[in-house]
């Protein structure tokens, strides 16, 4: 599947259709990509401005990193869909004999772990952007502060959406240690994400007098 090469209109139409992919996982990756792009835009709107000469190098570094992240998250749109298809294919294995049942069950478990691990990677990578987004908003071009806030909100949506996909897949995985590890990661990342978004929006509200 090659979702990333669809036009925006085509992607939305495909999402709205009666197929399970692209779904919430791909959309979460898309939100993270949007967050990367908006943060890069804010950095680029700051670069070259006389009043922001002291953060020029920081903004160049941020723009470069966000461009790299955007590519990764765009690829994740397809990776999430591929992970779902892996699970779907695993359920197609024959289950007539005990040997076939055991083999099928093993393949399903393998696929479910992949389906949980891909959105976990998306959530973790997106979470790592939160501090950069906040710093870019606070130090960057003040005329684009609200664009940076939208980046933070899109990033939060990408993270929490990805975590939902992790959790729904954990319910079918029998490896208790694997499940516990990812559950703990999900809980911690969700809590920290919500707190970081609130800290930035509170700062912006105070700074802009909203």
C-alpha cells in the first residue's frame, strides 16, 4: 500500500471509505507529520529576521530536524497500514489441524506485536518533539505563535491517537512482559504529553493576553 503518495483529497476519501485502512493509526502519523511541518514553518519564519538573530542557529537546527521527522512520519502512514495488513493476513492461515492452529496462533501473536510496536514508535518519536515545539514557539517569530500552538495540538493528537492503537492491540497479546512494558510506556507518555501541551497553552494565553 502506498498511502503517502495519494493527494490529500484522495487520502481523505480513502479514509472515509468502507476499508479498515487507512484508519486511526495512519491518521495519527499524519497528525505528527503536520506538527513537524508547522514547527519547521515557524522556524523558517524566524530564520533571517534581525530581531531573532540570537536564535538563528537554533532555528536552522530545528527546521532541519523537523524536515527529517516529517519524512519519517509520512512513512509511518504506510507502516501502520502495513502492520494492520500483517495481522489480517495472519488470520488467514489454515486452522484444520493442531499443528496448523499452533502455527497460525504464533503468526497472529507476531503480527499483533508489530501492530503494537509501530504506533508505539510513532508516539515515542512524536513525544520527543514536544519540547522542541514549545521552545520554538517561545523563542521563534511571535507572528506565528498560534501556528506553533497548532503544531503542539497536532502533535498531542498524533501521540494520543498512536497510544490508543498500541493499547487496542495489547489486548490480544499473550506475552505479559511485553504488554506490561508497553502499558507503562503508554501511561507515562500520555500523562507527560497532556502536561506539556497545557504548559505551552497556558504560557501562550498569558503572553498574548487571551
